[in-house]
């Protein structure tokens, strides 16, 4: 399944959370984009996006804005999802 997002909808230095799709798109101030799964790598709960990263409501794991674990019990980072940029659009494989 594919999801399409306008790159203009992702603020530089910020993120666009799409909980209904289970993904978050981050964009650094230089314009580099990354797409993360919102599924916790501990036991599969849906993580919540916040200003500084992501938090799992089930067991308290936290992840930075790049998906790296900052506090367990999760041991693995959030999964990065395949995506491609084309004509101002971001096409995400979910």
C-alpha cells in the first residue's frame, strides 16, 4: 500500500504525524526527509508523536525524532519505511 504526502506539508525541522496510516514523516532543516513506522519495536503498540520524539503508551519506551531508542524496554529503533520523492510529493510504502 502507498501513501502520498505533499513535501510542503512537512515543516523543515519538524514532523508530520499520520497516525491513521501508522507513519510519521520527519524533515530536518536542510530538507532531508525520513519516514518512520509508529509501531513500537517492543511489543507492537502504536507510539505517540511528541515535540522531542515518540513515546510508547504501553510500556514507556521512548524514541528520538530519528526513531532511535532513548529509553527501553524497546531495544530496536523504530522502523524506517521506504519512500521516494518526486515533483514535490513523497510516496511512502506502508
